């Protein structure tokens, strides 16, 4: 049964990034969906204001990044709902308020398969193809989903996608050891919150968020590495219009991976906006950069919404 998210005890004490627009927040509705293996994932669904939009102009499936959760995307959902879009996001397994062992992926395509199940449950009721939006690891998952043609999508938006990592040889060697001996062992997550955003409030909120994970496992990292290689190999198979929003000063993932993926994607489908000074979480960057990012996103989406679905 779905209910408003405002009283969700799992979100107690969780701070969301500052809103990207002065519009009133759209309250999400929460629900849970059981995956085939029995793991329950927490879903959040935002609807556009019915006083402005009798019916949604489209639908978005949003996939968050490593170690975080979908509750951090309230401000992104507000912007999307303001365009007349309904938005559904979910906490990845082992993340946020979803079930599953923390930061454990039983096989490299676990997150990809979950997205397919979320898609299959939503799309029949929506009667339309969704726009797929992914950030960081969510961007990798979204890129794989679209290029592997797991399911058709209306459009693809990638925010700082994890399409390449900077891993030293010692770190890679340690990963191989852990993968062989203890793939589920949780070790400290190397993400430095200072490199997420130039906005100190965003950094502080991330550090204080009880639903943000501070560990990672070799199994999850292996999924990263295999997924990145496959996404790059399949870039030419993209069939939907794609927007890439990339922070040129990203220290969490290597933005060079975005350039490679973009260069290999079909020229008639690809568009990229490069923010030279942007850190990893470009939707949470300090102003005025945050506003520039959202302007690029909304402008591109408005052009897609004005065109018939492919």
C-alpha cells in the first residue's frame, strides 16, 4: 500500500540537498516492491501538480549513486515534476531503506536486474516509455540498461556517470585479493565527501545522513569494473536520445570515461554538457553552477517532451 513519505521513520534525521527551485516541494509517496529473490526495495513516486497538469507529460525512472539513497533527490524530483513529469526512484538493494545486505551485490548484474523489475512493474500502468535518469553508479546502471537494450526507454540522462575510475595498481591488486577471499567483506568507502560539491552545506548533509553508507565490498566494485567495460563496448548500440551532464573537476569518478562513451555513441542521439569546474554531484553544486546544470537538463527535456515519442 502506498502512503505519503513525510512520516517515514527511515527518513528521520535525513537532510536533503537544498532545493534547486523556489517551487513548493512535491510530496513523494512511498511503496515497497519485492524482487524475485525476496528482497524488498523502497520506492518513492512523485507526481506533477494536477492543477497544472491533468495528466503527466512523461515519466522518469531515477537511479541514485553508490552509497547514497533516493531520498537525496527531492529537489531533482521537484524540478522534473515542474515540467509535468512523474518520477519514480528507488533505493538500490543494500542501500538506504531498502532490504538486502549492506553494500553487497550477489552478482555483477544484480542492480541491472532490479531496475528491469522496477521497470516491468511501472511501465504497464504508465502506458508509455520512461525517461531513464542515472547519477554516478546509477548512471552506469542506466547506461548499461539502455545500451544492452534490456528494455526500451524514451530518453537517457546521465549525470556524472561512473564510466571510468581512477584505481591505482595497489588498490586494484587489493581488490583482486578481496574478490577471491572475501567478496562480501565491507571495507571503508574511499569517497571523500569534500569532493562531492563546492557547497559546504551539501557536504555536511551527506556526512550527517544516517542512510549514507560508509563502506563498500569487492563484489560491488567488481560489478563497477565489469559494467564499465561492457557499457563502453556497447555505446554504439544506444537507441534513445541521450544527454550527458559531466563535471570536469570530478574526483570521485574519472570524467574521461564520459568522453569515451559519448564519442562512441551514435552522433545523432548524443548531447553532452561539460561543466569544467563541477564536482561529482552536479545537481547539488554551489550556485550559480547548480542553476546552470538544471537549466541544461530542463531545456533538453522540454525539447524531448515537445517531440513525439520515438
